[in-house]
C-alpha cells in the first residue's frame, strides 16, 4: 500500500475509534441480561440466592428429637445461643425428618477452645454486660485448679451455671430457687 | 502455646473489633499507590520537556517516558495479587457504577496506558524507522507495526509528529494527574477510616507521587550512566533537583497540614488519629517519615539550592537525596495504607501488622513486583534506545 503518513495516522485513529466502539458492543454482550433491573447488580441473583437450600434449622428444630438437651438448654444461661453454632448445621444432620448424618461433638480441649471463642477476655468486641468473659489461665487459677482443666469440668456446656448455682446452693452461698 | 490461649499474647490494646484485628489491605496496597506515583512523577519530567520546553531536561525526557511506561505496565499487578479472584477483575469494567470507585480507576488506567504508548511511539518514530531498515524477521515486523508501516521522515511528517506529541502530552498531564489523584481519592473516599477520609488525600498523594517519580528518574539516570561509564549531564540533574525541591516542599507541607488540621479540628475521631500517630506509628511516621525522610532531605535540598557546590558533589548529593525521598514516599504510603488500618472502628483500640514473607502479599512478592518493571525496562531498552546515540555532548 502506498499511503501518505497522514493517511496512515488517520487509519490508526479510526481503528482506535472502531476498537473502542467494538469494546462497547462486547461490553453490552457480556453484561448479564438481568443486570440493572433493580440496581447495579444481577436481578437473577436474588432468585438464585432464594433457591440455595436452607442449611440452618434454629433451635426449635432440634428440640423435638432432643428433649433432654432441650430441657437443660432452655433453662440455662445459654438459652439464647444457637445449638448449631456449637454443633454444626441441621442440613448435615437431618433430611426429611430423619437423622442422616452425625454432627461433630467437641471433646476435652476442643471444648475449651470452643468456649473461648466467645468468652475470651482478649476478644473485646462486646461489653461485659453483654457477655461475661474470662482471662485465661487466671480464671482457672482463681478456682485453684490445674490450668489443664477444661471448661466443662465445672460448667455444663448446655447450661453453664447449672452446677455452679447448685454448688453455691449446697454451700449456702446462694438461696435455693435463685 | 495452646491455640485457646494464644489470643492472650497478641499486642493489641483496648477494644479491637474482631474484624479489625487483621490488616486487610496489606503490602500490595502499599505498592499500588507507590507504583502509580512513580509513573506520575516520571511523566511530569517528560511533560516539562515536551510541553513546557524545559530544554535542559532533554537527556532524561525519553527515558522518563519509558520508565513511566514500564511501571504503568505493572501498576495493576499488586491489585491483582491482592484480589482473591483476580480473574474477575474485568467484570467491574463491564458494569461500572458511580458507587464503584475501582471501576473508575480501571478506565482511567486504560486511557493513560493508551496515551502513554502513543506518546512513546511518536517520540521514538525517527529511531524506529531507522531501526526498521536495519532489522530482520519478527523484529522488523514489530518495528513496522510501531511506525504505522510508514518510513516518512520528511520535514512535514516530523513537524506533524511534534504537534501530535505536544497534543498527547497535553492531554497526558491531566490524565496522569487524574490517575494518581484518583488513587488518593480511593483512600480519601473510605468514609469509615478517619485517617484516610480527608479531601487532602488526593493532593498529598499527587505531590508525593511527583516527588517519588522525579527521584526515581534522577537516581536511575545517575546509576545507569555511571554503570555504563558515560557522562552525566549536570545541567539536567540541576533542573530535576529544582523541580523536585518545589514538589517536595508542596508534598511535605500538605502532609504536615493534614496532621495539623486533624489536631486543630479535633473531630470525633481525633483522639484515635492522634493516638495512632503517637502510638503505633510513632517510629515509622514521626521518626522515619518526618525526621529522617523529610527534614534531612529538606536541609540537603536547601544547601543544594543556596550554596555553590562542585558539579560532582552536587550530582552525588542528588543521588543521596533521591534515595532518601524514594524511601520517604514509600514510608508515607505505608503509614497511610497500613498505618491507617491499625486502629479499630471501635475508636478505642489499636492492632499490629505482621508482614509475612511468602504468600501472595508477602515481602517476597513485593520484591518480585518491584523487580518486574525493571525487567520490562530492560526489554524496552532493546527496542527503544534510552539515550540518543553518538553525539555525547548533545545527549
């Protein structure tokens, strides 16, 4: 081709224009259809999210098959805590009203780790009046026990003050019924 | 130590929300403004020559363009490394929204890349045409593409080139300023962080960007010329240092003004910002960034500006001051980006940053990201000659 320099530059300029225009077309093609119906996101995403199977059941869903734990849990200080936080999800355990899977049950040291996820003084996210925290190992030292003790050796995991209140009642530190 | 107790060993103070314990924007986000800053400053040097006709800058003008281009190529690398799913980054460009600051950056980046590439092509056209004739094979093909397949070097064509360069550099300046000002804006736009969300942020970033870029050019010019055993154009260094002095005074003044306005206004979060600068950042901000990194260079620059200094010593001082200022700007980025995240939204506690060695955002990755632009620069040097050859006095 025998084009003048100016011509060539013009062609370069036009190509840039064409490329940019082409980019806009490609952009249009790539944007999902339902984008922007409600806002700058895919409207279909809402439908898809609604179709995701539900995995959590709430505490009420556990009670009918676990009346023993339910009874303790409901009357203890942990009554506001979700069973599933400590045990895993309903979906991993029950399908169509039948037990289909085993849930993890923490043992020994794991229990201490679990309790400290919420009760460690070092986690200062919430105030003492919302959740009581303990410093480790001071809390165990205060009770004059070895620091290898696990929390569930004194606290009932489902009703953490159950035995402690009981103990205080027996020793007369607290009146029965409180 | 048992994991259950290990929290007790953390050097956090007071109330820190669990989601504030960990610094989420780590070293890669420090590099991001640093690299775009280098691009900006280098471009300013080129602009001073090509648009404002500061002739003494001629020896470094072409080099600054390539330097800017090499770093611009890597400007998004740290961001991509920071992302959990880097392959999704283009999605944001498909569906930009006024509430997405990052999409804006993507577009500004693309435009500045395009403009810079064309500036380089036009600036180098005479050389490229010459090289095209002597080259063979795929290299020749490359040169043909880069010269728009034209060997027209007539007076008329060169005059046209000059005009185009002026035009491109002319629009290049606002684009470069927007590019880096935007980086500052992205931080300034984070309402949740009181150290960042000030309207001064883009200004501070912009001026310190110019400082770092000019320093990088001075240092690179001196080092490369020395290694190659070639002469150093003293007048050029002098002009660079003068420009640097101006930008550095502005940058430092604004950095300090920001601190002053924080402490004078005593806004709701002031106690946190003050505690941050005097607590966790006492060393890296007051001592390293301000005393060592800013006051000392200011004195050196003052001496260089006022007294008559021998050329060789002057060049040496230029290299020293550039090195210190390059570190100062890096520290400034560090103190803003990482420092700003060391305080909890609880407005009551501070946390600590522990850099990791390996990993996507570790120290090793930082080193690699900073080396890549130099590799690109080396590759460029094979295609585009840095310095005009032959006539040494006329470099």
